[in-house]
């Protein structure tokens, strides 16, 4: 571990910044003076805000260095003249300045990290059928703990490294727990009726046939050079297999929408409009859902993709009015393009779709601290990149280069994105992918240390109807995991990371002089949801869990195999999983696990207890097994499926219930 941490620190940019700090500091000082002396107003430019802390640290560095040298020389002269009192004073000055020099040269322009926030002090107004509810499902069997994300051709997004049927079940249980329903169809009905009634003012109506749904992905790594342009297959390079929306969660959502809600495949659109859909994802999804629209930024019609179209009427207006967001302020700095940014056009799909399901991967972020639902919309405007939006974040040039906008009460671009009519209000439900969560936006999946993960992948799914509450919970997980002791990126610890959540929760926290009105309609919001921090990282309790306030309620569905098995199941050494989808039509999948090989019989019974079909009757090896049942020639109704295993002593049985709806 010592050598691992040593290598990590040596290979970090912070190490090299310290090593070459005298040269960087001198260059920053010269650059700052040359730019600011002729025109003092340039001191407010973002590039100057980055150079200023480096330049000032360099000045302190020089003062400490020259002062300590001077004091040392005076000390030698005084001691040689036997003037011990003045020599001792010079010695004290030398030691003090040397210490000052060492500290400031070792930690130049150090980013300010956030203090521990106050716990269980909610702000804002909770949203949802159960206000402020966030549901968290964790199942370590969803991912392969032996997966090495860097293995080319066999990384985290390959099917052998995740269990699709378990992910399907996790999505079912978070939806049911979020709505208080006991079936997937009832849960989705509640989701649509709440969204249409409360969020959209359309009345308590369910999904209507023909309405389009857009699934917004987080395709962070899909830029030119990171894939083969001829077929969109991935390349083995430095950004291979970074963490982004996982194929398993997309498959689960598609199955729910088509098999449970009844959305026609032709009414579903998938993509990250600024990016691409990799070959491995397209091949997987298209095989099961051939009529879904797979969107791409470029013309890859020959590969089955559809190029996204831009809109001239779908716009977002940034509420800083050009005072913060600027073009042309990034390295290399070009003053000729330093112009304010007032608005952006969006892609047409955001206007054409009636609903959107934003599917981000939970991660930290080098500029924003965290990236979840709000930050995922940096790829929703029609420009080639999002550099012009970075000034609305904590560290526009990334944390290592200076946190120039720390703290609270500053304009935050995320609030505009969360409150926009197309990017915020159209979001049907907030489902967050945390199967392969990591410390920053371009990081590969890493194993988590905090309980209950205990050096395994996060293997989690979160869901909520409150956009502020779910990002607050995600922030608590990230800030509790990625600490200095953990040894990974500390981006989530930047001071003010949750400033945008404070402002989204309560308009009284808006930045001075800022009125968030991204649609430019004059219709403002008072609260988008509720924000608070849990009591501690062990119990993870919010005020509604503790019955001490009207903040967040975190429902924890923890599937630790050693904890949730009954004594009987442990003795039987096999498990029968809930079928998916349920209710189903035309088919469903039944899965079971065997810890030891045995003679297996899987039988279907109707509600009267009559055996109607035997699906499996053979000896099978230990491991995970699946079988499909179509329910052909059978009427709608309740059915039971039983799994028999013959042991040396007797026959053991497990049974579950399912519902066929035609």
C-alpha cells in the first residue's frame, strides 16, 4: 500500500506542479503583470484568476527563500563576532522564514477543501409521492468483483462482468419502493401520474400511446480518437473503459418501458447527443430492441444510428446574463474571442420527446466536484464542447490548476439546467446508475472502501422523484468515500461543491444579482426539492428516517447475500429469484442459483395448484441459471413457479409468484 500511494502521488499532476513550481510561479507572475498593469479590469478574467494564486504563492516563496538566506548570513556574522544575542535572534528569524518557505513551496496554490457540512438540517421543499424519498438498492452480485476495468476486450461493460437479471430486479424494487406499489406496472403508473399532474400540470394521466421518450446517456468517453471511426468500436488507449452509463441499466429501463409500460420501441430514443453510441452498446441493445432510435452526433446511418438534429426554437438562456460564462477564456488564452455567453440552442429531441429519463453515472468531477443529473446536460446544447459553461463551476481549469470559484452564493450553471423546462421539467423520474461509480468523470470504475461496499464495486442503483434530494444523497456518498485517507481524487471535497444544491433547494440562497430564469419567461421557482446531509456515513440517516424533520428519506435495500438469506436457504444452498418482468407479456425470465450441483426441476403451477408446465428437469452444475417462459396458451392471471432440488436426504423446494397480463 505504501508503494502504491507513493506511485500515485509521484504520477499526479500535483507532484509535478510542486516540483516545477518556481518556473510555473515565475511565468504566472510575469503573465499576470503583463496583462493586468495595462488594463486592471483584466484581473477579473478567469485566466488571471487562475494565474493570481500561483503568482502570489511564488512571491511568498521568494520572500521566504531570500529572507531565510539573509537571516542565515546575518546569524553567521553575529556569531563570528561573539554577538550571541543578535546572532540568536537572527537564528530564530532564519528558522521561522525557513519554515514559512518550506510550507509555501511545498503547497503552492492549494485548493480549499470543504469543511464538514452541518448534518440533518434540511433546506427546501421535498418533492415526490413520498416527499424527499430516495431509494438505494445495493446488490454486490450485480457486478463481477474480479473484473479488471483496464482489461481490453473484457472490461466492466462486457456482459460477463455484470448480471443483467439482477440489475433488472434492482430497478423493479427501487421503483416499487419509491411509489409504495407492489408491481412494476402499478409503480410506473404512479410515476407517470405524479409527473404529469404535479410537475407538468397535465392532470393525473398515465402514459399515452405514441408519446416519445428520450433516454439521455452519459457517454463521457465517446470523442474522436477514443473509438474507431469506421465502426464505432472502442480503442485501447488511456481513456479506454472510463466509467459512464452502463449497458445493464439501459437494458433494464428499455425492458421496463417496452414490457411493462407498453411503450412502442419506435417511440423510444437513446443517446448522448453531443457524443456517440459505441459498437458494444449498440450491438447489445439493438439485438433486443431493433426498432428503438439510436442517436449519434455524426452521420453513422450505415451503422444503424440516426444523426441528431438541432433546433432553432429550443433554447436555454443562462441567468448570469454574460457576467460569468465566457467564450475564449481557456488555454491558450485568446483575448479576441473573450465574449459573453447568453444562451444555447438545444437538440431537437429535447423538444420533440414528451418525457426524458436522464441516466447519469455517479462520479466526482474535476471542475464541478460531482457529476450527476444536472452536470450530464453539459452535452445537451448543440456546440462542439462545453468549455463555455465551465466558468459556472468551482474550478473552470480543473481543481489542480486552481479552485477559482469556491464557496457559496455564486452563480452555478447547474441550477439553470435543473430548472429548465426541457432539461429539468421533462425528466420523468430520476434513476441514477451507480453500478460502476468512481472518483472523477474520466476515471475507470474503482472499488469502494466504505461500508457496505468493503473493497468491492458500488453495485448500486438510486431512484427518486426529487431532483435535489437524489443529488444530495449522491454527494454524501462521494464525499464520504473520496477523502484524503482514501487516496483517490479529492474533487468532491472542493469547497462549495453542493452550492448548486443549496440554490436549487431554496431561492433565498440564490447568488447575489442572479435570478434563475433559463426559459426567459419570468416564471421563477421557489424550490426544486430538498437538500440536507446525512447524520453519518455508517447509518446514513436523514431527517425523515430519524423522524426529526421534513427533509430526505433514504430507503436502503441492501442485498448482502450473507445477511439476507434465511437459515433454511443457507441450508438448502440454492436460491430462486423473482422473475422479470413481472407482470409480463409475452415472456418472462426465471433465474436461480445453485451453490452445488444437483438434480433440478422447475415447474409452473396455476392459481388452483395444478401443474401446467415443467421448464427444467435435469441434473445441472453449480452456478447461475436462467430460463424463459412465454405463458403461451394460458390466460391472464397469477401463476407460481417452484424449484425442486434433490439432496442426499430429501427434496427441497422454493416457490415464487408471478402475474401474466394479456
